[in-house]
C-alpha cells in the first residue's frame, strides 16, 4: 500500500523538491502545482508538450514562485526530487515513472493527493460511458436535498484547492477514469458509494490489454468494506460478475432480473418500497434514463428521500459537450456530443434520435477499439454521415461491403474529410428542414484537436458563424 510521505501527511512541504510529470490542459496539473507551491515546495514541471500548446495552463501559473518548467522535451531526465506527481494520462510504462521506481522515489497523482487528505464522504462513479452525466446528476440531487457537496475528478474539476473547506459530513462526488482508478489502486482506495454505469473496451492504447483496463476499473469496488455500497448496471453482463465486500444495488430495464430499480420508459420503479418516480428529464435518450437510475440508487444509498430525488433530476439540464443542444438554424437542430469519445456513447446518441433524421459527424483519433458496430449503426440509422480524422478512413474501408436491407434512410456516407470545417459544411449540405445535425464522433479528438472540449467549441463556433451569416444576408 502506497502512503503519502510523512512531509505531505503533516502538511510540511516547505523546501521539498517535487516533480510534476504532465501539466496537461484540464486543470488537474495546474491545481497540483498550485497546491504544492502554496505549501512551500520547489516544483519542477515536465511535459513533452510545448509552451505554446500549454499556454492556458501556464497563464494560470504565472503568479506561482519556485517553479521550473521543462517543456517540449521528449527525452527529459528526472531531476533530483523527493516526490513525483504523475498526470493520470501518463502511461504506466513511461520512462520517468520507471526511473522513479528504480530510485524508490514515492509516486503519486492529483487524485491520490486529494483522496488521502480529503475528510469528506465519497461517491465515486466510473464506467466506459455515461459517467460524467451520472456524476453530475448525483451532485444535482444532493444539492437539491440541501447537502453540502462537491463535484470533481475526471469531470474536469480538481478539488485540491477546496480541501480546507471540505468537512467530514460533506459528500464528495467524483467521476473516476480508468487512469485515476489505476492510481488509486496504489493506495488501496475505493469510495463508500461506488457506481459503475457499464463496461466495454476503451483506452486500449493506454492499457496494455482489455484485462488491464478491467482490473483498473474494478479498483472502484476492490477495496470497499462491508459498510460500503456498490451500484451496478444489471443490464450489462460483464457487471453481473463483479463483486464487492459491501452491499450491491442494481438498476436495469429487464423486470425478469428483478433489479432494485427498474427503468420502464420514463418511470423508475423502486423495488424496496414499491415507489414509482416519474421525473421529467431534460436530457434525451434511453441511456440517460439509465444514468438517472444509477444516480437515484447512489443517492438512495446516501439517504436521500424520493421527493428530493425527483427535484434534483428535474433541475439537471445536462453537461456541455454531452448531447448539448446548440441551436436551430433553418429548421435544423444542432447537437454537440463531442464528449462521445467511444463508439458506445455515439450509438446511444443515435438511439436518442430514432424518430428524427440525423446527419452525423463521426470519427477522430484511433484508440485501438473496434468501430465496426458503430459503422454499422450509422449506416443503418443516419440519413448521412460525415467521416473525419484517423478513424474516418478505417470506418470508410469497413463499409466497402454491400449495404444491407436494414437501412432506415439509405445513408449517404462521405469520403473521409480533410478538416472539421469541410465535414461540418458537407453535413449541412446533406440536411433538410426537420433534420438533426449531430456531432457524436465515437472517437477521441487528438488527431485534429487538443481535447474534446476544443472540438465541441469548434462545432459551436461553426454553428454561430452559419446563423450569423444568414442574419447578415
């Protein structure tokens, strides 16, 4: 079991040499550097990205003293250091991690630092898809119930700056990625209430194989005690085999499996009290009803009453870049689902619009996952699909087989586009009044964009330019 060094446990970082490996762009690296420097540490930041690529993160650190930056160097060496704090996206076989291990330098991460210093109670959410929405729904319910609660983790919010404000009776709601869970396994940490939305292959470019990915995800249950609770998706055959030392609550759509919470169209039936919830959700799709079910059970485990569950769900308006309604132009509705970085997420988005013709923008960087089912779905369920990025050619080539008879609209599939702008323009040209134009790539963004956020923002910008041009005319 890896424990934080004595000098951190006792908040005595003054004068200590600490290396941060991977500054990143999502706030965790910035928060870590601030946390360390505010406590007097001398910090060296190493990142293979250039200063230009990291300019926003660097701007946020302009007032931090005693920081040395080693940027844009793929072969940087580990400086003399008493602690290495690794960004969760750093692969486990990275040379500097191996070097630190050989020198017996303690290795930690932002989530480990927070976990071991956090006094609050934790609800942790993971899954291959839906974890961001489920995490935010849980937070919304807890707020509606009047609890002091904090939202953080992989959802993009570091809670290190809030440590001094978090109290023991507070609820801390964390989205946990497989990368973060791999780190938490070092300290044998699992949340008091653990939620797993589903499981399917993902991030196999980072994990050595599917079993390594599975083992990382199972950290969320591995170290639970008898007093803890796990909320699992009973519809997922994989999760039916997962075990915990605590209690298990299940949700699902199959009444014959007798889940603790049955999702029946827009109704949620609680088995233990024979109660029915009928909240009016503001996020579309059957997958979001399952996300809501997971949130309901997690909050029931936290002691939240049924009326507050309904209020919290109805006050939730969705997340940016997750089936986000951008606007309407010439009777076409535009939805930004840039956070759909897995084929399963994009398929869920398509299923949310089964009654409406969809023009899809799909493709991105290659995470070494199987895209064949996604390709089959957009060929059978969309009116047209604009292919993009590294995976655009892979999916186009996979569609060379004769088209089946299950096509709903006789989908037009584009040749892989050479830019996001061209894909957007082509998608609009294929559309008609009443259609949905949907960015739901099913792939990561790193071939053309720095992040899914940048990709989603670009989609919004192109929509705004389209509507403003019409206004100018």
